[in-house]
C-alpha cells in the first residue's frame, strides 16, 4: 500500500505542478491582455478627450442660448395667442355686422319690392285704366268716322259705276 500512496502522491504532485503551469500561463495571458486593454484605453482617452472637451464647450455655450430660445418661444406663443384672440374677436364683430347689414338689405329690398308693386297697381288703376278707356273711345270714334267715309264713298262709287255703265251702252 505504500507504493500506491507513493504513486498517488507523485500523480498529485505532477497534477499540482501542471495546474501551477496552467495558472501561470493564464496569469501571463491576462497580464498581456490587460496591458493591451490599458494601451487601448489610454489611446481612446487621448482621442476622445478633445472630443469630449469640445462637446462640453458646445453644451456650455448652447445652454444659455437654449434658455433664451425657450423664453423667446414662450413670449412668441403668448403674443400669438393674444393676437389670435383679437383676430377672433374682430372676425366675430365683422360677421355680426355683415349679418345685420344683410338683414337690413333684405328688409330694404322687400320694402322696395312692396313699394314698386304698390306703385304698379296705382299706375294701372289711376293711369292705364283711363288711358284704355280714352283709347277705346278714340278707336270707336275712328271706326265710326271710317264707316261714315266708307258709306259715302261707296254711294259715290256706285253712282259712278252706274254712270259708266250708261256710257258704255
């Protein structure tokens, strides 16, 4: 059994040495990787440092301007609202006046049409009816005179026709 224990101790010692070699190799690899990462970090810091400084300067410069823009925008909005309110009031007044004027014009046109209709009826009853009567009387007199002329002319023609016949025979 001592040989088995001795073999076991030797195998364990070899395993421990082998683990130690693997751990040392891992340590070296991690150290190299760490050195590379540190180099990359340093280079990145060197390259991004001016960029970050510029961005910081831009933000510091823009911050008051953004505040001013915001306040100007708020003032413009308030002014715009006030003007829109005034325009809405003025538009309402204009619409109301236009509506009232349209009602007045409608009433005026209605009254004018009623007056024209009344004047037309008055003209017909007071002027046209007597004119028609006078025209009828004048037509009757003209017809009577025409009839009298025709009856005298007819007798004279008949007498001339008889005289002409006598001369023909």
